[in-house]
């Protein structure tokens, strides 16, 4: 290691942070290059920090070249002497200047050549910012070599300029090889961070464990990402109470922090988010996060009544008996809410069925197989209710997951039934009046009611027959002419009615 390097290291040890530009805090650096840039026009201005190796290399080179010279003068064509066996690469230190500087025109540096020339050396510069777009930012006084900044710079448009520097004689001949001069624009915190969306939407299942990812807020900052000017810090300004969400200060990820998300209590959370640069101390912006809590089936359905009384008439099918009202706190219309009512016991022959009314979520009890009052006048059904979806959490045991439905079957007056129908019999041709024809016997299914069955003629076109209303016995009244038009192939057709004396249902 050479002497200059040792010296530089010694200085660095006393100087914990070396910065280029207006806020230069290294005494040696200030002596060598000051003023390389203007004083910060804004207290928020932060100079860019370069890596330690770059600092050291630049510092050593600059010190070797510039130590004995005026601070604002740069000798771009002067090479350092070889020190020992190590030849270091020659680096012209960049000129740093803050963006947005308004004290114009501002002298950045004075370039000098060691060449002695009658009539003096003529300096000239070329490149972007001079004779290429954007034109006229920089200029040089041709005799003094003083380089000026003529307009405000915007680092977010162009962060550095590389100019060509020429030294010529009066006749325009090149005295020195053209060399590069780099001007680095130092960032100022002149850009507020901005969220990429006004509203960030997120969804989370109720009952989610702490640490569950919900959504991610994202913001940008146009300032130099290597500086604090664009070091973003996210926070939640407001979220109500209790505070169930947190945001990662660097990534913007929003997660749950506590248990207790309950859709049945709160469906949506509205968070106010903030992002601030300077690691949270600088310019800020706000946005919202709308977090929807998705339903899980954490409530068992319940009957509103534990005992129900219903009535239904016998002998019919497909009629509704009654409705079982069900409550479920989960999301209406969802499988977590829809009730399925089933019959547990009390209907061994399968007379009843239960369907769900999709609008009211009631269980609708109906008769699917006709009932018979005379054989089974009362049913006691045990029914239970479940959701379409299985229960997910371990909810408190449902108080009314089952109910009892008492069903009274109502008797109806059923018509008497002929045991043999039609009844066929035969008589000799020309049978005399009073000949026994047949004896009808109809049975009334209403065995529990005391009903009497009576008989009468309904159809007897030749008025040939006589019916005993009480017994159902039939005799002929007269001789039937073989030529009767009502004899068809030898058959005579008559209709007999059986009537009970019960009331009409
Ligand atoms: Ca910023
Ligand atoms: Ca900036
Ligand atoms: Ca439910
Ligand atoms: Ca729920």
C-alpha cells in the first residue's frame, strides 16, 4: 500500500461518512474539490453516498492531482506519477451538483491544461447538455476554462452527463487528447411517494389465523432508489378498533394480527394506509384498503321452535303439511346458510318428505305417500337440520338442531268400495219378474265412523231391475224383451250406486 493510500485511509478513519456534493463532510475532500456543487437549496436534500471503494479510489486520485491546486480547479489531463510497483487507474472525479439548484449561472469547476501556449489555451466542451439535447445546460468560458451550469437540473430526467473536454490552441489545433468530464446530478427529495392504486382490495376468511396474508399495498417514488429519498415506509393510519391488521413497513403486505375476524359481526374493514419516504419521515401519501371478510360455515342452522304441531288429511299425496322455520347466521343463499332438514325417526313407511324453500330457507314438510287415518292417526317425527356445507369451526353446540313435529291425521269420508266391480252374472231368457239377479255388497273404508251404506240405481234404461236400498239385493221387475235395443250381444248393462251417510269431506 502506498503512502497516499495510507494517508487517505487515516483520514477516512476520522470521517465516518464521505459524501460527494454540496453536503461534503470530509475536510480533505472539501479542500480538494470544494465547491463541487452548490450548497443544498433545500434542507431535505440528501447527497448520494457512493461505495467505500469508489470513495477511496476517487479520493486518492483527486488528492494526488489536486492537493496543491485551487479547490475548484481540475486538471483533467494531468496524470499521477507511478507510485511504487502499483500503477493505479486514473479516474477523473465526477462533478456533483444538486438537482433543482436555482443560483444560476453556477460555476461547477474550472478545467485547466498544463500546456503553455502563446495566446493561451482555448477550452471547449461538447456532449449532451451542451451541443446535444438538452441544449445549453452547460457552457465553458473558452479562456478561463470555467464550466457553468445554466439551467435547473432534474435528476429524474437525467441523472448524469458525460461531456467531452477539449484544449485547443488559438488556431483550433488540439493541444490535448479530448477527455471525459462526468457531471453527476445529486438527488433531492422532490417526489412524493405515490400509491399505485387509490384503493387496495383484499379478502380474508373469517376466523383466519394471525399472520394470514390479505393483500399488498404498493407505492412508487421517482427519486433515487439508492437514497433515503425513495426509501418507502408503509403504515396503517386508521383501522378502527380492535386493530386486526398490520402492514409490513417495507413490503406493504397486509396481514391479520389477531384472531377475531367474524363476518357475522363485521363484513368489511376500511383501512387508511400511509406511505412516506425518508424511511417514514419524509413526504407521504395515503390510500385505502378495503378488506372483505369471507364467510365460513361457523354457525349451525337451528329450528326456531323445538316442537311443532301440524295436521293433514288422509288419503292425499303431494300436499304440504307445514313449514319448519330455520335460522342460520351465515351468508344467506350460500351453502353455509342453506338448510337441509331430514327426518330422523317417526316415519318408517316413508309417508313424509321435506324440501327446502330456497327463498325462506324453511323446511317444507309434505306427504309423499297417502296417509290412512284408520291405520295411523298420529305421527311424531324427529327432524334435524344441517347446512349443505359442513361446519368448519367448532361452534357452540346448536340448541335447536333437532325438533319434534306432531302430526295429526284428519279423517275424511271415503266412498264405499264395491268388492267386485264390474259384477257379471247371467239369467235365463224370459226370466219372470222377481227373479234374483245379484247381491251387491260395498264396504266403507271409514271403519272408525259409524256409517250406513245404501244402494240405488243410477242407470237401467229398460227399467228392468229393482234394487233393495238397504241390502243391495237386485231382482227383475218384469220380463226383458229379447228385442230390447239395450241388449248388446246378450249383455244388459246397469249401474248401481252405493252411498254412505257420512258428511261430504
Ligand atoms: Ca421521494
Ligand atoms: Ca429527486
Ligand atoms: Ca351455517
Ligand atoms: Ca360465518
